[in-house]
């Protein structure tokens, strides 16, 4: 499948449609059904004890799969999450960026399914694994 949106287009889309969080994420790589997104961890992402909060880790998973879908179908801002599941496996390093490596397992007309391995930058083992399902809006004539 040919990509409908490249890395720079996706980054601009994120800034235009989600300006409130766009500076938190950088798209590092995008290819057919795979994408790597960096989340810039800051104080707002930390929970007591100095580790990255679960909701922040989940946000990275959600954004990574969303952008992976858009890379393949084009700028469909109304694609929405219909299901998400996450396993937290290791404590992330404090104050270290997270890297989400997402791949699309199914990209149909109305549903997309992806999974994400999330790493704390510099750690070999993933800190979390997520499975995400999205609803893709019908094409308008």
C-alpha cells in the first residue's frame, strides 16, 4: 500500500487538528503499516514517585495507532478509538522520552486494529504493550 501521508504531513496535521498536544509528540518514522512516535516526557506526564503516568503511556499508544492509520488512509480526522487495552510491563525511566512503535494488523473499510510496543528511550525491553481498535468514518461522496 502506498502511504497517503508522509511524516511531515502527519506532523502538520497533528499541529493543525490537535494543537493542544502536538508539541508533545514527534513522528520519527513512518512506513507501510508501521510508525514510530516519540512522546516528549515532561513534568505533566509524571505521577508521584517520578515515573510516567499510565494515562500518558496510553496517550502515546492511542496517538501512534491513530497516526499510523492516517498515514495509510489520508487525513480522516474523525477516525475514533473504539477499543483500547494496555499491559504495563516495566517501570519507565524517570524524565525520559517514550517511543511508541506501532503496526497496523488490520486496515479495513470501517475498522482498523493495531498494536504498539512502548519503550522508555534507552531501554531494550518495552515498558508497555497496547492493542487499539479504531472506527474509520465512511467515505463521503
